[in-house]
């Protein structure tokens, strides 16, 4: 059942933080912060399925893709086609900085498109809104393997216990779920309990 396939967007959450993935995907927790609202804002012009043409390039926006092999599904922001080559494209609000979570999401979408079309996709692009840069991501065998591994781990984690908070203050301070997750409070409580043993 495709409804039970892992959504591509949650693969991004998984790589960011396993606990965030669990809170969102398994427990259905959602909370806005400035990063979420900004992300929604920059998607306002590309949030409907449509087909555009720019020169020799046909751009299909908001394409639903899935892989029966990997059991993942979701929407890719755009699939560009030029000279017979398909290029998946994601739009992100942040700055270009080799974000592995974004690479996994894009690579998983490419694998879905390959499965649906039977065509080979060697690379995709991520447009980073904060510095208006477009990063080309090569779908190397290593990235494909790491992406498939992340999908498997995320699918398994969804049936397990909630992971502990990560040790990454910067990520936690940017995380919209911080007030639900309470990472610093959980860690302080655990440290206190340990000291009582
Ligand atoms: S606050 Fe930190 S530990 Fe909690 S979900 Fe967010 S990133 Fe993960």
C-alpha cells in the first residue's frame, strides 16, 4: 500500500535528527518556527502541479513520485527535462552547505523517478534560497547506498522506541519541535537521575 510508504520529506527529518523524525512521523507532532514559516513562504509559487517551459527546458512542478522497491513516496518540487535528461530539483530556504539530509531526500526522489520512468538520472539540483545558489548533487553509488541505508534505518526506527535527544545544541536551537522534545530538560533530568544511582 503506497499510503504506508515512507514520505520523502521525513527522510530529510531522519537525517537531521532521529528523535525529530520519530516525533513528526510516528507521533504526528508539528510546530512552526521561523524556519518552517520561511520554507512554506518560498514554496508558495511552486506548490501546485504545473508544466512550464523555459527555453529548451520543460519544468514539471510538484511531481508525485514513489518507489515500490524502497517503499518511499512523496512530492519533488520540480523535474526539469532538457535534451532528454531528467533533473530533479528541490527548493530549500537555507544556505548551500552540503546538507546530507537534503541530498538523501533528492537522491531518494531520483531513485523513485528512475523506477517510474526506466531512465537513468545521474544528478539533481538543490536551489538554496538564502544565498540564491544552485548546488548540483551527483548521485554517486556511495550516495545511493547511503540513501537506501537511511531509508531502511528510518523505516525500522518508526516501529521502535523514541530515540534520545541528540547532542547538537545548534540543531536543537533551530528545531521547531524543541518545546515538545525538551532536549536540554531531558538530558538534565537523566544526568540528575544518574547522579542519584
Ligand atoms: S530539539 Fe534537538 S533532539 Fe529534539 S527533535 Fe529537535 S533536533 Fe532532535
